[in-house]
C-alpha cells in the first residue's frame, strides 16, 4: 500500500534525524477530498536543518530520475544513509508532492515539518 510506504518513510526520517533533547515526533494524516495529506515534524539542530535544506533544494530542483541513479551509485560508495534517496523515491515512484517548513524554536534548535500530498486515486 503506497500510503503506508510514504508514511513509513516520513516517520523513519524524522526518527533517524531527531538529534535534540526534544525528541517528540508529530504525525498528522488528513483526507481532503481527493488528496491525502501526510505531515510529520521533528526537532533538529540548526546545522542539521541546514544540511536537510540543502539536500531538499537539490532534490526539488533536479531531474529526479537522474538524481535517483546518482544517489543510488553514491550510496554504494559510502556508509552514510542521509542521501535523500528515500525522498527521491517518494517523488518518482509515488508521485508525492512535498512541502517543507522550518521554524527556529531555540538557540540551536529548528522544528522541521515535512508535508506529503498524494492523490487518492494513486494511493
């Protein structure tokens, strides 16, 4: 089921990248006429928020099919798992439209909210 895959990917990322004492992850699921809205948010350090923003800018500005292949090859060469490959998969394979919100919540803490919109017919 595509909804469970997308939601799992979003939750997995928030759990993997929550690196502050405020480890709570918020999850929201809404059905809006023909759209399913999945939203997750978590707190990260400002440095990690900057890295995430740079990765998402790359993902959203690139040809995602070519980017998928480049990131897959890069993942084979390194041990880090923060490539953005999961997000590219959501866009390519599940036609997910993504939105992001960054809120400074402390001196070095940022809350990131990721919103994924899916067409009900494709879900």
